[in-house]
C-alpha cells in the first residue's frame, strides 16, 4: 500500500493531528500480524511487555509535546515547568480542540491528570498577541481556582512576552465605559458574568473559545448556575461560532442535560469511544484502534480483526496510517479528512475551514475494493462544512459520489439491493 501523509523521524503523522502517532516500526509489525506471519511472537506476551521499554523495539511507542504540533515556545515552557511528556488527557484533547472547524468538547479526567494545562496549551497555541482584544475566557467555580489557573497560564506563556492575562477579581473597579483588552480573561462565574453581560467590559467579538473548568461543580449552586447560563446565552447570541470547552473530574446526567446540551448540542465526547459503544449496543463485535492504546492492546486487536473475531474495526487516521488491511468490503468515513496545516477562509459560518486532505481520503478508501474484489466507501456528512469538504474531494478526483438521504428509506433500500447484485 502506498504511503500517504508525512513521515518524520520514523513515525507516521496524519495531517489532522487527531491522535498519537504510531512508530513506523510498529506499523510494520502490525502489518505482519494482519498477514498472519507473527503468531509465534504474539504468544510471548511477557516478552512484548519487556520490549515496550526498549526504544529499538517495534513495540516501543512514545508521545511527545512535539507530536502535538505546539509552538516551540510552548514546548519549551512545558519542559521548563517539568513536563516531560503529555498526559493522556492532553494527548487526547489538544489535537481535537485545535481541529478546524473547532468543535465543542466535553472532557472528563480525574484531578491531577493535567486538565488545566490541556486547555491552556490549546488556547495559547491559537492566541494572536498582535490583536489587543480578549480572545479566550476561562470560568472557574472559585476565585482561588481562577488564581491558580492564572499562575499556570503565566508559567506556560513565559516565552510569550506580549501576552496579557487578567484575573477577574472582586477588587477590580468596573465603571461604565471600562474595557479590558487582555488576551485571556480568567475569573469566577459571578464576576465574569458582571464583566461580560452586565457591564460589557469585555468585547467578545474576537473571543474564539470559552472554557468552563470543573463545570460539574458549578451546577451545584443555583446562583452560580444562573451566572453560567447568562454568560452562555450572551456568548451564543453575540458570538455563535465561539468554541465551548467543558472540563471536569465528574459529570452527571444533570450537567449534560442542563449545561452542555442546550448550548453545545454537537459537543464531542471522545468520538471513537462513543461510536464503538453505540455499535456494541446494537450487538456488533467492535475493535477500536487508536494511538493512545498500549502497544500490546493494538497487537491484540489487529490480530483478532485479522482472524475475523471482530467484524468492525474503528480507527483514527494516525492509528491506521500505513496499515495494509486486506479483505475489507466497506469503509465508512465518519468525518471527512482535513488538512489542519492549511487554513482558508470559508463561506460557512464566517469561520476558518481546513482544506480537504485528498491523500488521507485516498488512503482510507484504498482499503476496499482491492485485487478486483467489489468494495464500497460510505461518507457521512452531518453538517454543511463536512458536505463541502466531501464535494471538494469529489471534484478533486473527478469521481461522482452518489448522495443518499438517510431519511429516505426507499432510496436506501434500492441502493442496498443494487449493491447486493454486484
């Protein structure tokens, strides 16, 4: 199979940067499993665990801040602060937050796992210090936590001397006409609501992201809940494309129902896991392959998929990069591939759209219909942005895609019958 995407330092990198890169040597090993040439080695699970610690082993896999494609000044600040490697929550969330178009996100991880650095690195990556206007707002349940976030933000932006950070405190005098032009505003719900909604002291026209830290805790107090709702109503009315990020150690159904669903109905909750759970509920045997899995687990899933123990393999771009998966009858593109390294101004939502990634699309669908066997690729578009990207792919390859209406059951049945006859 032809390689697509970029290859750096012996690792495959996907243009969407949505997952942990898998070392090229491990890709080679996984391909051997897919072709049933590695059974003897697979039996030695203890040896596999030992090999994971050996950098020369094909099972050795590491995640670095460099692989998250952060600015050099942010990477330097991480190392200066003593962060050697990104945590799981950082590896999973930062690439997703930085996607174009920017999705709303609900992230859950226990305290002490690096949630604060996760959202701070994500917004610092996107802040334009040449624009003297608020660009990101962080809401924390207490002033004490807000001040802690300010401290971490200053540490991580140590190499960004032009960055301005303001903590919304009770002692700050706000009068009619007061305007704050700091790049990042951090505060508790009550003060933030007064600054944003009541006094209009924060111009949100340049704000691209609002973060709610410990979001679940903020719903336990009615007055705080009211503050949050007023902030969200004001922001979504005046800056509808603003990205919403909710971070918390816990979430209950009330938090999702009252806080997330009304304002971020399309928020992402670790997409790959959600897809697999939905398929399992419908009785499907599913394997999930992504770069954050331990190497031993990846070996196990690929071996079982090759042996037809799993009929469905859900995988991210990076995890599948370079894998030669034989005998696949159907490929489903849950989202269109996007080249995040390129940005253009698009007509939809007055926001920035990434370019369609043609190489990755060809790599995805190239797994089906091989060696003269019939195959099919299904592309799913649930919004105008995705639809436009698939249209670009269609025009690029000059290969028309048949458009299906998921609510037109007669059309779907006719299509199914036509495929059965092939």
